[in-house]
C-alpha cells in the first residue's frame, strides 16, 4: 500500500473521528439537557404540589379555627343565657344566643364542604348536644318561674358543661390535620365522644 493511500485513509479516519466526536458530543449534550429539563419539571411539579398542599392546609386551618371558635361561642352564649334565666332578666343574652347560633350554623355549612369526614363525625356529636341544649333552653325561656323551670335550666347547664370533653376531641383531631400536632394526645379516644354523646343525650 502506497504512502498516498495510507495518507488518504488516515485523513478519512481523522475526518470521520472528528465528525463522530462532534456527533457524540451533541448527543451527550442533548441527553444532559433533557435530564436537566426533566429535573426542572420534577422540581416545578413538586413546588406546585407543595403550594397546593399548603393552600389546602391554610383553607382547612381557617375553616377549623372558625368552626372551633363558633362552636365554643355558641356553647358559652347558651351557658350565659341559662345562668341569666336562673337569676332573672336575660334579654341581652337571648340576642347573643341567636347571633351565635346563626354564626355557628353558617360555619358548619362551610365545614361540611372542607373538613375531613373524621372531624365532621366528631363535631356532629358536639352539634347534636348543642342542638338539644338549645331546644331545652328555649323551652325553659318560655316557662314561668318554678322549681321545674330551675331544674330544667340546671339540666341545660349540665349538658353544656358535658360538651367540653367532646370539643377537646374535635380540637385535637383538627390540630393533627393542620400539622399543629404530630400525633393525637394519649387521652384521645374516638369512642369517648360517642359514649359521652349517648350518655348525655339519653
């Protein structure tokens, strides 16, 4: 084989190597860019998911704060009304009960669209007791002064006091769901709410 042929072969191999090298470099660069794009997309997706999760938690927290506050205020307003009825005039307390009842009803309506089934199940037990207490309180408000009237008011007060542990259970579950607590407290027991509800409602 002559030197010229060898030179031509070497030149062809050199050019081919240069072209192949450029092609390989381009392929590797494209793959690296694709990996970067995929990584960026994963980061964007994760950030969007985290943002959406935070938005849901914020919405849930706002709902739970309102529900907890209005349940408590409704109970406290009825308790104040019951004590006022025991001692005499209670016009201001009656108006406060009416206002608190409306606010609690509106908040529950929102919660039914946002809250978890577990929270709604426990809170419904609280609401059932509040409803029973309201019915008996209104009956007592329409009665004339008598020993039976005082007894009914004492029963309403006892019922309202008995709601406190149930409200604590609802609050504990709410705190867990919004990340304010890592686990439920040792005293938490779903059946306790049911047991209390059955005993008080009997």
